[in-house]
């Protein structure tokens, strides 16, 4: 999974530049949370999970079976227009992309929300999209 996740991060970082892409597994101090909020893209990881829900049906065992993995890409911006623009950019950039040792990334679900009120500034607009992709397509080196 390390190579597939690195490949996804690289594609997002290159394609979304100059907007920073933040791997959610970086230390808190690596992210500037100042009041001068600028757009950002975050990546949240999940999986892999076995494609068959009730145990392995593979010939040689679950370690070599095709798995499904996913990531959630969260876009955060200070206004709704920028959010729509960056969301569509992420959607087009990642839909159909094939990370290393994986199949095409497929959009599955998404949501939009805001965070802000009279005492919490600035208002932030969020939109998320979840992508799934088959992985473990080449097997492991033994």
C-alpha cells in the first residue's frame, strides 16, 4: 500500500499545485492553522479490505487476493466558489487514475459542509469525495 498511497499523493501534489496537499498522517505542527486560511487538500486513507466479505475464496490465500482500498480527499477553502473549482479539479484529476499495483480510482460518495459561526473565524467550506480502487494486482515479491 505504501507505493499506491505515495503515487496518489504525488499525483494530487503535482496536479493541485500551488494548493498544498496534506497527508493526514503528518505531525500536527507541520500544518499552519493561522487565521489567514488558504485552500488546502487533505487525504485520508482506508483499507485494504478483502473483496469477498466472507473469507478468502482465492486459490493461494487472502494475502494474494485482489483487495479494495480507498481514500477520502477533503478540500477546504475560505469560500464556496473556490471550493467548487478545486473539487471539480480533484474529481477530474483522480477519476480513472491507476496508482501503482492498483486499478482505476472510482468516485463513490461525497459530502459538503461548512465550519464557522460568530465566534469561530474564518468560516471554512469543506467538500469530500471518496475514491475506491482495487489493489494488490501484482502480488507480493517473495
